[in-house]
C-alpha cells in the first residue's frame, strides 16, 4: 500500500496543478503530500487580488485561486495527505523507484515508494541573518511573508509604525495591508536602483497611499533592546555601499524584510539532484525532469516566479511529463542541446532540450540581469536565429516567457543561446 | 495634454499614455496591450476605483479573507475597511458568499474569498 | 527565609543552585529576565575548553580543568548535548612556534592530558580545510563543544526538581544587610536570605555595590559572531583557535554541537551592559580573521549573527570569594572559560557557603534529569512509538531543524518552561535553522499564546511580560 506511480511533494499551486495534469493524463495511482493543514500553500495568506488572469481569465485573490485548484483536486478524486512532511527523497539502489520518507501523526515515520516524484515545495524568504544587517535583534523585525501570515491567517496586530526593507512584491503588498490595518508605513527602502516588485504593486500599494519608495537605500542599523525602536536608513553608492553622512533615523515598531526568496531545495539536494547555482533550483530538461530520472521539479522550488499563473502552467507540464515517464518512458535516444544564458540573461529554465521530447509549444523562461530598455530578445542556435522579439523594457523582477514551436527546434544541431541584443550600442 | 500611468489590471503593468482634452476628458489611450488597459486609463483619470481585499473576523475571532465584489471608489477604501473591521460573521462561509452587504454605503457587497467551516 | 539566594540564572547561577540542592538548604534563584540563560551564557563560543590557556595557579586554570573533566558525566546524567571534538591552536609565523611549546608546557602544568604540537602539514592532514599559511599547531584532544542553553537549562531543571525556587522576571533593586542576613528588594517583593551568591554576570558590579563600598569592576566585552548553515558545519571537525597575530587576538572557527559552523568572537570593551548589537566592522573582522585559519568559509551561508557580552573582571581572574560583607559571596568576572568551569565554580561556591552555613547532605537528591526529547535524535522505531503515544510528535513545526509540535509543547509546558519565542528556540532549536523562524514562528507564537492565555501579537520574542513585573503591585 506504500507503492505509488507518482508522489507529489507539496500541495500548493505547483503541486496541485501538477497532480491535476497527471491525473488527466491517466495516472490514477498518485498522492499529494502537503505539510500544512490545508491545500493551497502560500496562496492562502496572499489575500490580495491579481491572480488567475491567464489561467481563469479573471482576477482572483490568492485564496480563491487556491480553492479553485483544490476543488479540481477533490473533484478528480486525487488523494492528498495534509500535515504530512517529507523528510527525505532517495533513489532506490538497483531500481528506478524513489523512496520518499514522510512523517505525519497518522502515518508516523514511513517510507513510501514511487516510480516518479514531482518536487513542488516552493520557496522561503531570505532571513535577516543572510542580509547581514547590523544592530540589535529586538522584537518587531519580521520577514514580510511571516508578517503576512501573522496578519492574514492569525489575525495578529503586529505594529503601528512600519518600515519595509526591500521592494519585493510581498513587501509592497504588506505596505498596503499594514496601512489598511491602521498602521503608518513610513518608507520602503530598496538597495537596488530599481524595484524588485511588479510595477502595478508600486502603483496600487505605495503610490495610492503616498508611501515613499527609497531606491538605492538600505537599513544600516537597528535600534531597540527588547522591542524595536527605530532603524537608520542610508543612501548607497553604485557598489551598494552605504554613503557616510546620508543616514536618517526612522522611529518604528515594525521592520519588514522583503529581500528575496530562495527555492527550498534541501530535499532536492538530498536526492542527489544537480542544482543550478543561478536559480538555486534543480537544473531541468524541456520535460522539467531533473538530473535524476523520474524526478521532476516545478513552481517556485524550481525558480522563483512572480506570477502564479506561470507556476500552474509550468507545473501542469511537469505533471504531463511525469505521466509520460510513468506510462511510456521519456525518449533518451535523441540529441540534447544545452540552453545557454547569454548577454543580459541570468539563467534559463530549461537549461537543456532533448529533441525527441519536444512539445508542440516549448517554453523557455528567464530573467534579465539588469534593467534593459528598447532591446531585442534573441534565441539562436549556431548561425540560426530562432526568435527575435523587441521589448520596450525588461526588468529583473519580471520573468520572461518565450514560446518556441516544435518545428523551429526539431532539426537543430547546435546548442541554443538566449541573449539580449542592445539595439544601437 | 498627455498623462502617463501604469496599468494595474494585471501583473504586466503596461505603461499607458492617455491624451486628455482641456476638460480632462480622455481622448485616446495608447501603450495598452488589451482593452482592460484602455478602460483602466479612462476610469483612473476620471473616477479611479480599486478592489479592496482584507479580512473580516468570524464570531470566534478567526480572520476570514474577503474582497469587495466590485471595485469601489478609491477615496472610499478606508471607509470600507473601517466598516468591515467591526463586523463579526457567522461560519461556515463558502467562497463567494456575501458576508457584508453594501459596505460603507458604496452599494457594493463584501464576499468571502475562501470557504471556512 | 532562604539559606541562599543566588542572583542571576545564567550558567553559573544555575550550576550553583544545582550544587547547593545536594544539601539540606533552602535555595532561591532570582533572575531579572523571564527565562534562565538570558545573558552571557546564551551568546558565547559554546566551547568546553581543555584548560591549556589559563595561567598556572589561577582560579581560571584550576576550575577550567576540573569543569572540563566533569563535563562528560554531567552531560550524560543531565541529558545535554556535549561532544569532545578536540581543538587546535594555529600558528601562522615560524617565529611564533615557541609559543606553541609554551602552551603545551602550560597544559602539562595545568594537568591537561592529550595535548601535542604538530607541524603545519600534519595539522592540514587532520583538518584539510586549514589555510596553507599554518606552519604549526597545538592539538588538544579533550576540548569539547556543548549546547550552552541546554546545559544551563539542565542545571536549572535539576535544581528545580531538587527543591530550589526560581523567581524569574525578578529584578533585584536593593539589598539591606541585617543581623539575620539580608533583605533583598526586588521588582516582585522582598526576599529574606542568610547568604547571597552574586552571579549577576555583567551586572555583578552593580549588585556588589548594593552591599559593599569596596570597588569591584566589571567591564562588558563585546564579542560578535557569525553562525552558518549546517551545510557548512563539516568544514572543520575541531575547534580552531589562533595564536595572537599582528591583527591582534585571534578568533575561532568551530563546528557547533548541532552541526552548524560558528566564527567569532571579536573583543571590544564597551560601557553599555545591554548593548548586544552587531556592527558592520565587527562582522567584517570576524570574516577577515577566520579566513586566516580556514580556507573557503562559505560566508554566503550565514544564517544569523549575534553578539555576546563577556563579564570581564578587573583582577584578570575569576572573582569567587566571600566579600568584605559577611554572607555575600561574589561569583563575578566569569568570562571565558566560564562555561567550561561552571560546574567546578559551583562546587567551589559550595565550599565557601560551607564556611558560613552548616552543610548537611540531601539524601533525596536526584542526580539525573531528562531533557526535552529531541525527535530527530531518535531511531525510526522510537519515533514511531512516540508518535503513536503522542500524535503531536508527528507534526513538524520547524522545517529547517525538524522540530515537532510535541517538542515545542514540552518546552512550553515543562516546569521552568519557555514563555517567549527565544525560550522555545533555545530549548528545541525551533527557529534556529536556515529560515530563522520565518515559517515556524506564527505556529510557535500561537502555541505560547494559548498556554499563557494572551493574544498572539502579545507573545514576546524575549524579555519580560508586563504582567510579570506588575505582579508585585497586586
């Protein structure tokens, strides 16, 4: 009874979309393992709207988007176990099976076996320690997501005078949320000269409420013993170093940190999967298969997304490919081309494409390394140009999704390169 | 007169340019990639509206996520939130159920965005 | 009327309480914070030193060696994490090599076994990550690492189970000497006692000044540390010290008993007894100096930084003696190797108490204490049995450190239990991992709130709840 065709680790948007797609493709013997006590993952605390325009063609809030997928999971009779945490994923020696060790009150500590595994564990926030902000360590310093959980799911009132470091989307969303909760948000400080959040969030979360966004600024000291009393914010130079004499004191009882997300790949590493240091996620093929056969990865554990719609789409592909692996196997006979990140491109997902497994439409997703205006995105293979697309503006905070048709790719001989061409330079 | 603004209808955040006449009426909109962008620019420059999302407490003080069923006038946001703040709702609720009627006299209802038992 | 009142529930105060509970004495510990182990004891290098460093004939030397010898058995009986991982002192300059021999000689004089000098190449064979600059090293087999929170808690809980009273959130505000002993004024009322042990850490000078006009100087010395992810914990297996270099007194790199990598501390004398902020300069110094010892320290894997204050006495040695006021005993200036010496300091304090009060053996003394069951340390069968009995152990709250709800509930519900987030963290390690409580703090906060009957936003990270200090007004 502990044998499955497919185990899906994580019941957030990625895991649910992967499960629904795998089930549709004919995999009946599957199970979602979710560590929280409800399906939906981080969407449950994202009570704001802006989700689902691609997937459902309407604007939903996070909980609505989650509930729609949870309903699909339930309607299709896909089994899921809540309050169940996966402790380890391992290859089984001399077999193509994977051993997945889980813990729950119901099962105790148990090992389940599966032909295929989809990794959909999501990501976590970069904590204060990793940011190396000096100062004291009083109460009142939270990562933005933790604050979001406390406010939206626990109903906690966490502060009245707020400073936010980092202009990631969660930080921006929390600036508005705290304002609506009756707090005053004094400023959002961002180390980089551009925001790492979506433009719409700057408009509707900061501009609407007159909250200043201080670009090229950072928190240089934190004051307060038991409770936070205030922070010093200083301007930074082009090397992101604080400029002497520019620091200003902001009295506050709450400091929220929104300084980036890190894919949660401890299980992935434990499974012996090769990690791409640029994304901190697995390195995957066009089928979203990792370096370990039969182990797939999708959603924020693969690379941090800004749109849940992209997560769902990507994860559905992972589910379909896992089904294919289980039912007929993935063709490994053909040529595999590397997908290389060229000028201005930080990484690509996938990082390799095997020509036998092309879909009618193939996605290449990436982020740029800086802000680019009036440039062209180019995909090429040797001398051959596969795609050229003009873009008025490209920013690191917005993932780019390129779609390449099968016939463009199927006869290629050379590795593929994705780069930004700076027009007129 | 040309006004520049960022569309907030979806995460694409299109950079819009709206041409206005002397009376502040929108003559044309450009830069949008869909019809929603044009509609947004027209409403934003004449009568801006926002969907409000927040939580309302159940009778046992559990926060339940809610939203305004339709966008409300921007200047009414705080009144709507204030109105919701003092309500205590009965459980269970289903996603989409109206939990507060006619919030702050905007004529717009507040609906639950998650089913809670 | 207590026989002995100990002021301060750090490692020295708690060890003394435990030691005194072996006798038929009424003992009380008063602590200004809401938990034990809130001062110097919680933020240090967590090393049980072998004892080769302190000068011959000092209390530091004598009590360090003794404490280090007592540690293995204490750890077993009182159920706290301790590991003899060994240590090395690195030499980077051939001209300094004789200093290693001096240390070896001092070790012999102090009665420390298992110490030898090796060449740079031999050192690198033992610890492959050591820098190429190392030209010689002292190896000390008996050096160890410990969990200082667990150790302090173990002493406190053992004292508690043997009848010692703990008054937490109780700030001593004044002391009056009278014919029977002392009246100690606190934020929660007066306490009568025959004898006082002043174990108030960086505040020992202030407590001393409440009864004596003789000067006792304590300087807080700030030490900043960087703690790295467990992924970096196996970079070295021993604690790596440095001989002092041109850059000043060296800093150490060590695995922690829980498998993280720790680098630090800086040494900076300051005035403010509460200033435990980290500074950019301090953390930069830790990085620069630790890189002299060990190659490729992954500073990208830093999960947190912290500062500890050492209570540096003005005599250069521990100040452990009855003061000029009869019945008032100082246990002051307990800087490094204070953690290592704590159980020996406690015995020494007992001898001093014995000169004032008659000591009669407590035949009911319980010599063992069971700590919180650390789920990950159990075998799979034991884990399953525990979950069957207590389903809360099947629910992981802290994902990074795999801490279960069962452990957190135990930490909150046991006697002298945690009332703050930091208290839970120190007892269970929930929130001590790479996400630094991002995921688990809301759950932990709601469990604490439930136990204390307060709202979740009123759960403190650390410190004293306002209601706790108000109790004396009621």
